[in-house]
C-alpha cells in the first residue's frame, strides 16, 4: 500500500484527545478558564515518543537536517532544494489550524515527505496543545536534529 506510513500516523493522531475549555492556572498560579489538554504530561510524552519514533524510523532526514559532525547555524548559502524545503515549511507554519488539519489528513499526502513530520509536530504542539516537556522526551532531540534548523530558519 502506497501511503501506509501516512495512514498509520494519521491513525495515531486520531487517538490524541482534542483540547478542552476548562479551569486552569495562569502564569502567576491564579485560577482562570482556558483551553487545556485533557492529557497528562506523561501521556503527552508517551504519545509524542511513540509517534515520532515511528516517523524517525520511516521518514528520511530532510536536506536541512544537522549532520552528526555539523554545528547548528543559519547558513546563507542554501541550495535550491534546501530553499524549497524552507519555503514549504514556512507555508505550512502560517496555515490556519483548520487548513492544516484538512491538508494533514488528505491522501495522497498534501505535504512533501520532509514537511509532513513538521506538520504533525505543529498540529500536536500548537493546535492540539499537548503538554509536552521536551526535556523528558526521548524523541525530541532527534526531532530537533532533523527539523530544528528548518523550523527556526522559517
């Protein structure tokens, strides 16, 4: 089947509960109402690790990934292919939540191979608002190695 890996990721995304409006505490600890995730920090970490463990095993590194010997930085001399990756990433990052969800769920995949994993992360972190602590997450370091430079350069 041609889109098996995409379908599996979409299935995993469908199991993550949507954010709900409810009581929470603001930055100063005062009670307030707001949008919060029904997931605990541990559940969010487990879900992200499982999902991105699969993605890292089945998706190739993008061209803008940091190689093991390279240092992180903003290179002004991007190749044409790397510029295309950055352009596609920027277009995805400025999409509305509804547009992103529709395009993420489409088959054949709307997003290119190098953008699909970043769109999944954006959906989880910004649209679903999972309470992820990157320091407790096993897969976040690999995610940052692969996609960090791309996201930060957009």
